[in-house]
C-alpha cells in the first residue's frame, strides 16, 4: 500500500509528487496524458522563464525532477476510487492499487468550438490563433483583432475582460442568436464590443489568421477565444463520496482536504484561477498536510 496515490500528471500532480517523495513517502502517480498544460504553446506567466516555456517542456522538466526522487509515474486511467477502512482502493484500466491517502489533481477540460475538428484545433492552438485563457495570454493579443465564441454572462465577462487588451473585439454566438440580457447588452455596448450571430461551425486557417463562419459571413481574427465553459473532472471525487459544488468543483478546506478523510484535491479540479502557479501552490499545501497527517498516524522514518 502506497502512502499516497496521485491522480493527474499536470503541474499540480507533479508538484505534489516532488514534495511527497522528498518527504520520504512512497508515491505513485497515475497520468492519462490529458493535462491542459501540455496544450500551452508558450507560457509567459510562469516566473523564472523570462522568454516563456512550452507546456510540454515544463511538464517534461517536472517529470524528470519527480523521477530523480523516486516517483513512480504510470500511464494509467483511473476508473474507480473507493474509500475503504484502511485507506483507498484505486482501480485503473491496468490493475488495482491501494493507498493510505489519495490526491486528486484531475483538472478540467475546456469545451472546444462547435464543429472544430481535432487537427485544425491543435494547429490553431499551436500557432496562437486559438486561445483559452485570457489571464494567461491576454497580453499577447494586445491591439489585435480578437473573436470570442460565446454568449450570455460567461461570454460577456470574457469579452469585457479582454477589452483591457484590445478594442477590436467581436463576440460570436456559438448557436444562432445571442442570449444576452439587458445587463450584458449594456456592458458590451459600453465597452464597444461588436456582436454577431451564429451558428459558427466552419473554420479555416488563412495565413496568419483564424477565419470563422458567422451569420454575417466569414470573419478573420488574429486570435479566437472560446468562452464555452469547462467540464470539471471531479467524477472520482464523487465516487469516493466527496462533496462538490453546484458547478462540479471539489470542495476543500484551507489545507486542500476534501470531505472524505485522507482524500485531497488540488489544481483546476478545485475552484481557482486555472493558473499553473496557483495549482502548484495548492499542491504544496496538500502534500505537506498529507505528510503531517500520515506522521501523526505512525512514524514515517525508523
């Protein structure tokens, strides 16, 4: 039985693995390879990399650091998590394992633009024509022509946020007509943000721009932000009986404990900024709490 099994191999999971291994704990990390960090062409917000770093490079560096301290990283999909009398049973697609504690760092999945195939999606993302996080990379679209695919409160909030970077903004409905109440219309008008109806479902990369088909014909943008929400990967927490918010985020206390003793959560699966630095900070808190609670149960070094 491992001291801790970590589910998720993104920045939160890998940070926790490094901390726990350096606490001389037995750690196993399951990674199905779907961290959002791997999709980042180049992040400029991560302190210590003034010229930016690709998400894959950052993950590779963190994986190497974890291996140095003996972390066992396994490419497995966790399909079942149950809380047992002496710990947890973690069932994967390649076997079942036991752990005294479990840390969930399963993250979220950004909803893609409707009708956009994977090949075009990945190509546009790599070129910076498609972006998901204005907090991360709004600076890169300063004074550019930007489209936002979305509507309602969420689409309005993202468009207004981006207004501090550029005035050339178009909010595109993902379906036919926009669903905007009077408050949204007022905010968008005050910010000078153009609205066009959809549906959008056809896209092309044209030179250095991403073209989107709208009710008013094809429009080209330097970058497009999908503001379509995310799917929170909290299914395992629910299986184990942990409390989640109405939006699906795992509820934790100040030490990243869930409502199930011995079960912790960190990173984007917990409500936060969806930022690498924030995820890593939560992982540091969680791993230190795990170490201290295990030490109270029995000495960790003999």
